[in-house]
């Protein structure tokens, strides 16, 4: 069997490793846009930025690829997919045939008009991006972070910890609101304010004022104010890398639409894994797309198993973590905007807390900050499909 994996980052690499662990002896070709295998990305917005000795190492080295018996086609992008002939085109002019195709192209930082990457304006995706940001933070630069999601909050927290003047610009009323919901996002936003981060909430970016060669630049906001910056980091979310799939017949409107087994809908022999996959999640009875490290790892195992004929459905509990403000923020499940929030350990101002969220006796999520072990019993209830009342009962018993 010929297996082609497009995307030489976490989901693609882990899929290949899982195939070999399962004893699959397929001919595997790995196509990747970057000149080498990507590094593990989560540390790039966390400890890597503040640790002067930290290095970003690739997920696999040349010897690892050789042991996995992979044919690498790195430093070239996939350009198109022809399902009828079961081939993938590349920038190098090759047409690579496959019996099974794994799309693991991930996502790319969302670019904002006028704030495209250049000296003084940075996105964070690769190790090289992180290295440039690290230099600026080490020099105690004036940093403006455009976007108050998890990555933006992590960069802001790290920058403040390194003595930088940090401003976060976020059009929504609180940081990380999409992942945490209104109440918990407000609680985390107040924690960031206490560190001295300048938060400009409910406003957008209107433009960039810059001097010669990017010096003396300032971000102009929609309320007419300006914020000077030595470094601007655009952390405005990500978009799935699906442009090369136009005309393929795949539904790639927001990632590659897949069934519960991560097989692409309507195109036999094609699977998707990682940020680029939008799959029908049995737990939620709707298609979901998750840009989480954990999801990429889990997708890889499911896709590899299904390539080996095991017929596995991906029904895992969503999980995301974020290291910021001296603690680990963890979210199991999905917080809904209209959820009621109940603190079962501490409260919104405690050094550590665990909160459960839900509505109409449905337990939707468990959120913890600096409480890695304490939230595990509630995670188990969520995993088992227990009602909200059971989690509240457990909290009462513990008290």
C-alpha cells in the first residue's frame, strides 16, 4: 500500500509513527512545505521564549525518518489533489500516487491587512518566528500583541514576566473568551490586569504608523488612540491550510470535512488529521474542528488504526492547556456561551481554582487553573457523561 502524508508537523509525523507501531509496512511518502520536520510547537509560545538556553528541536531527525522507512519530500508544498487519479502534485513538479492519503497540513496564522510579517511585525508559527520574538522580549521591548486568545495571552504573560511593557489589543470584551466563555474569561482577564499588562478590549486595529525601516512604529486603534511598539506580534487566530485542495471535490470550507473515523466525506481513501480536520464528533453530534496539540496526537492514532482496517471512531474528550501567569490553565470539554459556572475549588480570585460549567443539568466542561490534579475527578465525570448535578454533588462531598 502506498500512503502519502501531506504535512510534516505533529499530526503527520505521529500518524507515520503510529502506522509503524501497528506493523504497517506501507510505502510512506511525507510531503512538507518547510525544509525540515517541524518542531513541537506548544513550547514556542511558552517556556522557549523566556529560557535563554531553550532550543527548538524537530519532531524527527534524519535518522528517525530512515528508521521509519519514509521517503521525505521536504521543502516543497503540495499544490493540488486529483482524487480520480489518486495523485498529489507538488511544487517540484512531481505527481505522487497514493492508495491512501493523509492530509495533515495544519493551520497558518491569520494575517491582518497592514500587519503582514516584516521587521517589527511578527507572527508565531515556526521556531524561527519564536526566535525573533525571543530576542525582542530579552531586550525588554515594548510589545503589542494583537489578539487575546490563548497564544496572545501566553505571549503577554511571558513578556510581562521578562520585564517588557506589554499591550494586548482584543476586539472582544475579554481575553480567551471563545475558549472560556464570558465568566471565566473575565476572571482570567483580571489576572492579566494585575500583572500590569495594558489591555485594550473592545477595540480593533485601524492601521500601523511607522518611521523609517520600521522604527518608531505605533499601532493605531479603532478608537483613535495609538500604542507605540518595538515589536508587534499578530496572534489573531489561525486558518486551516486547505488552499491547495481547491477543485478536489473535498468540502474544505473550514478544514476538511470528515466522518467520525476522520475519513474525508465523499472522497474515498483520503483522511485528515490535526488542525485541518473538521470531523463529525459523536459526543456533540456535529462537525467540530480543534486546533489543539492533544487533538493532533489523537487524530494520528485514529487515522493510523483506520488505515490498518480497525474502523475506529474518534470520540475523545476535547482538551486544551495553556501555561500563563505562573500556572497551567486546563479545559476539558467545551464551555458554552450560556453555561452556568460553578467553582468547586477556590473562586475567581484564588491562586488556584476548579470550575465546572453546564446548563439544564448537562455538564459541559471542567476548567482548572494551577490545579492539575484537583480537576481530575470532575474530568472523569465529564468523560462518563455524568450530569451537572453529579459534579456538584461530588463538590459537596469533598467540602
